[in-house]
C-alpha cells in the first residue's frame, strides 16, 4: 500500500496541520501504512528521539502518561502506540521526526523494490 505521507514531500506538507485533529489524522495514516515489524522498529526510533530530546517544549501530561502506560504494557509497537509516539515526537522534535519518517519511507522503497 502506498501511503502518500510516507512518499516524497507528503510529510513535509506541514502547513496542512492546523489543528490537533489534523495531527492525529496524519499520525494515524502513517502508522496504518507500516507493517507490524516496521511499527516496532519505528516505535523504538521515535522513543529514542523523545528520550534524547533537549527541547524546552513540553508534552501534554495526558499524552506523556499514555506513552508511559503503553511502554509498561509493551504496546508502543501497536498502531495506537506508534500514533502516540509520532504525535509526541512531532511536538518535541518535528525535524528529527520527519527525518525518521523519511528514513522509514526509504526503507520501504528498498524492501518493496523488485530484484
């Protein structure tokens, strides 16, 4: 399945994200486009971005508690978990998150390329 948010400039079209609902929709669409193995690897990458963040931006306490709950129950690699991680990463480290999304996109192109 070709996810337009994982291909080309789709993810860089951030001016379309005007509300929290827009951000939620983008995060869900990205998560839906990943296989279970990709979700787990991507969740690990995003968690690293969050833990290494030195930004002064702050996460909403509800989002932070949700991520902690998902981690405690080994659910960060689920669709919902990846969605929450993308959302948090976009708030704290948008450029690093975009780079991670583009990296996943490149990996998908390589894996799906006919040999």
